[in-house]
């Protein structure tokens, strides 16, 4: 038996877009340990685009902006593949089509849409799948490593903070009658297609890499490894937590190399 003890267990994975997705790395790592994976993607078009990637694995369409689709997903996938030993919430969206905007100029409709998709969908998925989760299942969401005021990340940062808070409240709520655990993995900047859609992301990524203690950015696989551990019974003592995976980025602001570059006189 492998250390993770997930062999033969089934996990629901949401949010796969392509091979670079955190969700895909999590799924592959689970499968390497002997687990079965079931997928949910946001649209028929996305399902078509990942068909070759997913092969014959079970896959469903669910736009989490629509609560009825979440319930339909549970009613279809639950009886067919449950009980699930774990659920991965790797979903986020914000409308950055207008480019970076001052936070106080955030439009109500954009903020509410992003909250529905990036945060509250976790609550709705947990509620819908509660009857189809194993008594000791684990739910893991992907957040961000620090609540910094990055202008280009904009209003999605406080929404990710809400995701952390919702995770803690779900852990408490489910504890009334289950041993289901809820945690988030909060990575530093990653090389993913979703991140590439954020204006100015490359500069943030390169700067964050300079801040890491090892001078090397966190990889998507490192984030996936942490998520898989949290999905496994080996992490049974961890609940309601936000696990940071950023190679020390958020404690290294006064790195000498970064300071020298910042204070160097402009020519």
C-alpha cells in the first residue's frame, strides 16, 4: 500500500482547462497513486477541447455560475461514481477585459459574478455533493498564497480571501454530522493558462520568483502534491486550514538582491 492510501478511491476534479491546469496535475498525481478520477468542466466547448486529454475518464459539464447545473452534476455523478473520497475545487474567474482598474471602480456585477464562480460555488458544490461524499472525505480548493494588493489581480484577491473563510465555515458546518475536511492550497504565482489571462501577470511572476528563498518559482506539480496530500487520509488532522505553497515568497520582502534592484538609481 502506498503512503497516501488513496488507491481504489474516487475523486471529483473540477476546473481542468488543459495540461497546465493545477486540477490536471492533481488528477494525474492521484491516478499515479491508484485513485480513480471523475471530471467536471464548465462548458460543452471546454469538454470538447479537453476530450483528448481526458480520454475515457468520466467527464461532465457544469457551469458553476448556474446553481441548477451544480445540483444536476451531483445527481448525475453522485450515484454513478460515488461515494467520493474527495473533491477538488479549482475554479476561478474574474472579468479583466477592461484591464487593471482601481479597486474602488470595481463594478458590482463583476464582483458578484466572480464571487459566485470563484468562491460561493464551493459552498454549493459541497452542499450538492454532501450525500455522495464518503464520511471522511476531503475537499480541497485552490486559492492564492497572500492577500497582497496587486493592482492587476484586483478584486479577485478579496474574493480569494472569502474562499479561505468559506472553507473554514464549511469545515465547521460539516463537522456537525460528518468527518469531511475542508482545506485550501494557496500557491504563489504559477505558469498556468488561467494566470496568463491576468494583465501584467508575467511581471508579477518574475518578481515573485525573485522573492522566493530558493530563487525559483513554485511549480504546478508542487502545488498538486500538497493538494493530493490534503485529499489523502494521511492529512486527517488538518481541517479548516489554508496551506501556503510559495517557497517562502511571502517572508522574503527584504531580500538583498531585491532591495538592491529596487533602490538602484534610475538612469
